[in-house]
């Protein structure tokens, strides 16, 4: 290998591989975002399969917000996801896998100070009613009884990894 070739190789290896993306927080919360990956293998992504963790919005036929498990007149007519390309019709593509979380910025926590994280789950009470509970993700203790979304803005729907 000539000295020129060697110099060229060294120069190439010193060039930065990739520039840091300006929207790093968004990319970090969306691990499947294809814009972070190389353009060499463009895999067609189904827009009705939202990336896990993005916020979901469900609407009734009259346009009012509703919940994915609502029935009758409240049933989902169409839905979309945050930064999604548009509305999807439940009759055409069904519903995405979903779960609930507390809205970001609202911190409810367990009395045990070292416990981190919450989960929002439906539970049956001893007298047979359904109750939406915010529980500690570590010990399962009740932190707060929540009203069901969309009436409760503190609880959001997000896409679940399917
Ligand atoms: Zn706990």
C-alpha cells in the first residue's frame, strides 16, 4: 500500500459516521422511526401500525373523543396517532394494540419512595364494579382511582408493542 493510499484511508476513517439528529428526544421515544436508520433498505411501513409508545386518539362517528373499548354509540369510528398521516377507519383497518398511561408531566407515586413507575389498569372491586386504578408498577398498591378517558385528561391511550 502506498503512502498516499494509507493517508486516504486514515482520512476516511476519521470522517464522522453520522451527524447527531437535531430531534434526538423524539427519535429516542420512537425507536422504530425509520428516519434514524440508513436509507439503504427502505422497508414499507404500514401507517395503520403506529410505533409503540405514540399517543393514540379515538373518535366516534360524530367526531367526539372516545375510548378504544367503548361500545354502541360510543364505539370507535375512526382513530389516529400523534404525528400519524391521517384518520383510519375502524371498519377498514380495525384498532391498534393499545394501553393506558398517565399523561407525561403528571407524577403520581407510591408511598414507598424507592418505587418507580405506574400502570393504569381496570380492576373489579369486591362489590363487582369496574374501577380504573393507577397502581405502583413495582408493588401494585393503589395510588389513585382514575376516571376513564376520554373524560379524564390525566389518562392517555398509547400504542402497545404488538
Ligand atoms: Zn410501590
